[in-house]
C-alpha cells in the first residue's frame, strides 16, 4: 500500500510542477501579447492582472514539486550542530513546517470559500471572480501541506526504526 500511495503522491507533485511550468509559459505569452498590442496601438486590458494570477498560481503550485525534488533551501547549520540529536531537530523542523502550512492551507480554504460566497471580483478592468485564482493558490498550498506531512511521517518512521534521515 505504501508504494501505491508514494507513486500517487509523486504523480500529484509532478502534475503540480507541470501546471506551475505551464503558468510560467502563460506569463511569457501574456507579456509578449501585451508588447505586440502596444506596438500595434491596441490595448490588452487585464494583462497585468492575468500575469499576476499566473505568477501566484505558478509559485504555489511549484511548492510541493520543489520540496519533493529537494529544491528548497535547507539551512542545516543548526541541525549539524545538534550532532546525534539531529534526527530530533529534523522532526521538529518538519513538524513545525507542517503545522504552519496547515494553518496556511486552512485559511486559504476559508478565503477562497468567502470569495466564492460573496462573489468577490478583482478591482482591475477584467473583473475576474477572485475564487478562480485563489483556487489555484489553495491547490498549491494543500499539495505543499501534504508533502510536508508525508516528509514528517517519513522522518518520524526513520527515527523509530533507526534509519538515516534524508
């Protein structure tokens, strides 16, 4: 069962990373279209807003993928100084990270639901319902929470069995 769950989660993180990359490409396309519109004397209203939404989506969707690939910056100076207690430092760090990301994901759900419930729209010319870009942020935050929780559990299991924590 563990291997199936691991493959499923890895697929989830990979899909999230692919979506993040697609949103980066969308930013590029929006910028190029806006440049062409300016050169031709046309206007592309809402382009900066859409680029901002794509940037937020890309940033949040890439969190779990980056953590799964080990791309996040880890400051291990203090953990190294803990010596034989490093494992407990690791579990504490991942536990605190999981706790904080749970709060972020929880309030992202509340914010997105509130925007949907109150029909909140953006202040720009595009008048986009805010729950749409907020949903992408929520998905990224939830994926990051799941990844941190999985790493916390894996680290705890490694401590319990005496394995090396990676």
